[in-house]
């Protein structure tokens, strides 16, 4: 029997968390999703407010990261991990008031992380970058750091990654925004610049998209900013020319939107894609040019986590 592995979130009850904050309350007590009332009990630094569904995202990402690094370490001279919209490294699950490690720390603390030649964590908030770098420094990692990066400035991000890597390795890039605003131009330029990339992309299809899409379709003149944002995300405005949209309900619109995004990915050479729904909030889309990557992904999403302190998988 294979040895069971765990993902230790280092979960601890944080009594400063008020729990169950609705969106209005979160606007009052957070700044860029950083809680202004609760600091980490472990290191005294700020934490990001998240929902309980973030655990599943962490579980899937780490499972894939493990398989990616272990299976590919002897097949490529260098493996690279890039995270865009990284956050500060620690979160508070507002449903229970417990702080947990976020994606960046969960990945960085894996023993498999030693297989990574270089990891770069981008965020567009200088304070968040400083916080995450402080946490990375405490881990004594020589192959990782956080850097200020705006996903609207694709050339800057590509140039920075190129200066930090040899461009000929294999890249895993995780993009984790809170809405559907990451321009497709970033995906396209990363693919052109580095070629060998697997992406995992968080699409806020159940939050941002669901809140705005119906109004954008039926009142386009009043929602030009929304239409422009989604057109940028998809890489084209053709989506809004689809006659099916006006007669589709929200669930059908989600499918059409995601299918259009996958079609855009296929046009730049990505033949293998798959997604998993994270409750009703967002989809994680996996993107690869190689069938082997898709096989890893299907394995990563096969087993549900149980929500316990240590997420266990085979």
C-alpha cells in the first residue's frame, strides 16, 4: 500500500476572527482582503479572509504539485513554480474562525519543493509581497521569493520570470485572482515566451461572473466596462456576439463562458484541458500541452478532501 501523505494546514483557532462576515462586513474589517482585526497567532503577521471552500483549492493544487515535481524532476533540467495573485501566505477561514496556510506556504513547505529550481510568487500589493517574503525568509528557502507583479503588465511579468529562470525548463503557473479580470494576453505571452507551461487557473465563474453577466448581456450600454473586462479575459469580444446568450440562464451562461475560454486556450496550442468546480464559487481550470499533465490532474481531483486539519491523500 502506498504511504499516506498529508497536507498540514497548521490550522489554529484565532479568537480575533469575528466569523461569518458577509460581504458588507468584510468591506469594513478588511483591506484588500487582509483582515485588519486578526493577526496570525503563529507569526503575528496579517492574514487574508477566505471562505471554507479554499481548502479544496489548496488540496488539489498541492496534490498536483507533488505529482508534477516528483514525476518530472528527472526528465527536465529545471522545474519552476510561479504563482500569480499569491496572497500573504496565511488565511483565516471565516466560517470557523481558524487560520490556515494559504497556497503559497502549503506549496513552499512541501518536501517536494526541493525539486523546484526557482519559485516566484507575484502579487500586486506591496504590503502583501513584503508579508509573504517575511514568511518565506523564515523558512530559509533559497529557491523562492515574492515579487511585486501586476497581471495587467504581461511584458513585465514575462521579463522578470525570464531573468529568474533559464526559459528552457518546465513551468507550473498557478493564477489565483478574485475575479475574471486576468487578461488572456498574459496567458498568451507567457506561452510564447516559455513554451513548456502547465497552468492552473482560478475562474471566478460563480461569483464575479454570475453577479454581472446577465446585466451585461441585456444592458450592454450600461455595462461596457464589464463587457470589456470579460472580453479581455477571454481574449476576444466574440463571446458577446453569440445569439444564445439572451435566452440562456445563469448556469448555461457559465458553461458557454468556460467553453469559450477553453477554445481560446486551444487556439494558442493547449490541447489538454479539464476543470473542477469548487462548490458554487469558482472553477479551477487545468491547461497543458501534454497528455501526461492531464493524467496527473485527473488523479489530483479524484479524491475529495475531508475538511480536517490534515488533508490526507494516497
